[in-house]
């Protein structure tokens, strides 16, 4: 498990709530803050501390000791003004890792100016991921490293059954690298060239997007 860290989640809507559940599942300590009493009570059983408070109140943030936490996530949905004010106060308190959900580009620009460390657009990002996954049924998951490079998880088709990595000559022909192969719960990191692929293996591949696409089109 990753090293245990301490997080504050401000705003327990669908986004903040889902972040909170996942952090708890990973085993981290989480303080949640929401001005809605019902939301806080829904989470009070699973989190370390749950507090009904308005995050735009500087004294509240101080008295909760928010500055001692490693990460604060501002997951306030629609109220852009309160999201901005909360972020400003958190940065003034000296918190190193402030992550904020932005609603639109204007919101993003303001957050950037006031020093938000990471700004996320969950709906926009998720929309892009889903579009990518829908348009290519072999891609199970992917991480964009830059505009040109990605790590993708590809599902081995029957066509690849019993082919070894050396048969396919992947690195020389396509310039891509197979980082690992997942078979059910087993994961084989840096598979040997003699590794024989079976249908249903998940191939975790790194490379230029064009090369990955070429590999998919030609051999999968
Ligand atoms: P989502 O789109 O992620 O579902 P919502 O807008 O439904 O987001 O939820 C945002 C949450 O943030 C709500 O539970 C709301 O009560 C909470 N919230 C909004 N402003 C503040 C604030 N200033 N302080 C604390 N909690 C807030």
C-alpha cells in the first residue's frame, strides 16, 4: 500500500464523495468538511473526522488544523465564488498540495492565478477517456503521458494467441515497449522476449500514440 497520508476533502457531492471513499479504501486518513449536515452525517461512519462547516470561514479552517494535512481537495461543485475563496484561504494557510475541481475555463484561470497546485476537470477528462475507450474496443485503459505518448492497456485478441514477443518483434517493428502483461490477478513485469501471449492477456504498452495504433491495426 502507498504510504499513509492525511487528506482533507471539502465538499461531499458526487465528486468529493467518490474521492473520499476511494482514499479511505486505500487506507488514508480523511477529514471531510461540508456545510450540509446530512452529507456530513452520511460520511461520519467511514471517515476519520467529519465536520459541518463552511470552508470560506478562515477561523474554522485554522481551528480544524487543516494546515497540518498533506493534501486538501476542494470539491465544491457549482459555487465558483466559494471554491475560489476556499482555495485562496488554503494557499494563505501555506498548504502545499491544494487540488481543486474547476467548473469551467474562467474558474480554471482564476484558480491558477491564486496558486491552486492541481486543477481538475472531472467531467471533461472523463468525457475524453470514455470517447477514447468507446472508439477502440481493444483499449481497456490508458494514461496520457503527453500529447504524443501514452501507456495503454490492450486486450490481446485471438490473432495474438500463442505469438511470442520475439515473433512479433514489437520493439524493432513498432518502436513500442510492453511494460507488463496481466493475466487475471497475475502480473508479469518486463516479460521475456520468449513470452507467449494468450488471448485475453492484458498488454501494458508504452509508446508513441501513432506507433501503438499501428501495432493495433497490424497485429491485433
Ligand atoms: P458534485 O457536482 O461533485 O456532485 P455538488 O455541487 O453537488 O458537487 O456538491 C458540492 C458539495 O460541496 C455540496 O455537498 C455542498 O454542500 C458543499 N459545499 C459547497 N460550498 C461549500 C462551502 N463553502 N463549505 C463547505 N461545503 C460546501
